[in-house]
């Protein structure tokens, strides 16, 4: 059956300006790291993509290595774009990245110009696109000069293979340097993608200030701590969860009794706010206006539907924030 997007999709979402750029991103964006590979079920991820677009999600985040196997999320996304979303490309912000191991030999990893340019060409072929909207360097490379990696992003943008450049997993100081180099090259850094959630607070130690001061957007990944910040693990590790799967990046040993105790208390607080824990965890990130969008994952459309309702209440009282800090400090 032909997919027809909901006609009121743009009324359902809030859009936030990405740093000092011309781009607005949906407050909630969808990532295809897990659940969109060849190991996953097409009809399940097709439904997730339909619901996302129907709900005003315009931003879809990929990387060369997403799958498994690596590259398969881009292939599957490209197929569904062609089959279901033909005619809607210009309503989407599609990103990809390179920086982690992708192919054998010295040119399929890290941050050389050789790797970034070749990898993006492969990503474009897999997705059947002429260009991506955002291309990221996925992680800092301690060996390649930062100037070379940033020159690769600048080149890619000038070639029109990406419209904007981004960086991911860069700590505050390296991010500041990368942002300054890109500015000098005339290709401003659009956005930074750090790991950030109630359970991972590193960006608060300088990175958010750097981004706020330089007008660069911020899109936290794993805002639900890969599912820990939901009601999923309240009563153990379900069989269909990321922690139970051999292909997932969340390990069973991360679901400790101490974590469960915190999750239970956070869940109680969320219920008092008339939210699920997932909704509260996303709202908690979005309360900071330096955060442009939260980049969530979902293994089922129902999870996405749940997470989207976070936008109904992103305000916190001082007392609620203090209670959250107390729970997280325990
Ligand atoms: N730049 C980087 O280095 C980097 C690294 C990681 C991720 N990312 C990006 O960030 C995106 C999101 O990462 P993530 O998948 O770790 O994000 P996440 O939103 O923290 O976790 C998503 C997982 O949580 C569970 N979940 C989601 N919503 C739920 C709900 N409402 N109720 C119950 N469980 C729920 C599902 O796990 P189950 O499978 O257990 O159902 C889902 O797959 C990725 O797709 C990718 O685009 C970037």
C-alpha cells in the first residue's frame, strides 16, 4: 500500500534552531544505529519511519557503520526512502558519519581526508542520495592533524556532498579547536553530537558552554541511556531488550542493582509528573535551550509514540530538579 504522510505532521512537532544556523531541527530526532540493519525486521522499522515522519520528525541520523552488518542501516533507509518517501527528500535532514572502523586497511578508520571522502561516497551510494544534509566526523582521531580532518569536512561541503559539517564525541577542548578551524575555513560547524543523558553528564563539564558560546547546535545521542531511562528494566532484563541481545551495545552488566534502584526512583518521580520515565528523561535534556534536539532510538513504533509525548511537558520545578539530582547522586 502506498504510504501517504499525515497532512498535519508539522503541527505536531516543535522545531528548534540549530545554533546560529539557518536550520531548525525537530526537538526529537530519530537515529538508526540499532533496529534498522539486515538483522532487523523490515515491517517493524518501516512502521517506525512512517510514524516518525507522520509526527513531524524531519531529521534521520545514520552513520557508515550502522547495522549490523555495517552499512546495512544506510541501505535499508535508502530503500525505504525510494519506496515510501519519494518526493519528500527536501523535507528531511539526513545525516551520516565516518570515524569508526568501516573497512580493512589503513584508510577505513579514524580521521584522514582519504577515509572521510571515500566513506561518504559509499554512504551516498548505499542511500541512493546525491548529498547528505549533515556529515559528521564520528570521533576524534589522536593521530591525524585536526586541520586535515576539518579540511576534509570543508572539502565535502564545498563539493556539495554534504550541506553542513558536524562533529561527534569531541570533548570540550577539542571541540573548541575543531569549531575554530572550521570557522576559519569558511564552513561553520553546524552541530555537535555528544553522548548525554541523566546517566552521562560529561557535556555539562564545559562542552555545552563551548557550543552555546560559539553558536553550534547540540544533539545528544542515547538520551535514554540505550533504554535504561525507560520503564523497560524496572523488573529485570526482558528478552527482547537491547541488553539481552548479542548485537546490542548495552551490556547486561550495565544493568546493576544500583542502577535499577535509581531507575525506580526516577520512574516514581516521572509518574508524579504524569509522564513515563522515557518522557521525563527526554524533557530533562530539552529544558536546556543549548540542546537543539534529542536523538532517540526505538525498536518499535509504540516506543517512539511514547517518547514523542515528552514534548507535552518539558518544564521542571526547582524542587523536581533537586529531587532528580539527589537520585542521580546516590
Ligand atoms: N555519534 C555517536 O557516536 C553515536 C553513538 C550512539 C548513538 N548515536 C545516535 O543516537 C541514536 C540513538 O541512540 P540510542 O538508540 O542509544 O538511543 P536511546 O534513545 O537512548 O535508546 C534507544 C533504545 O531504548 C529503548 N527505548 C526507546 N524508547 C523507549 C520507550 N519509550 N520505552 C521503552 N524502551 C524504549 C529501545 O531499546 P530496546 O531495543 O531494548 O527496545 C531503543 O532501541 C542512534 O540511533 C544514533 O543515531 C550516535
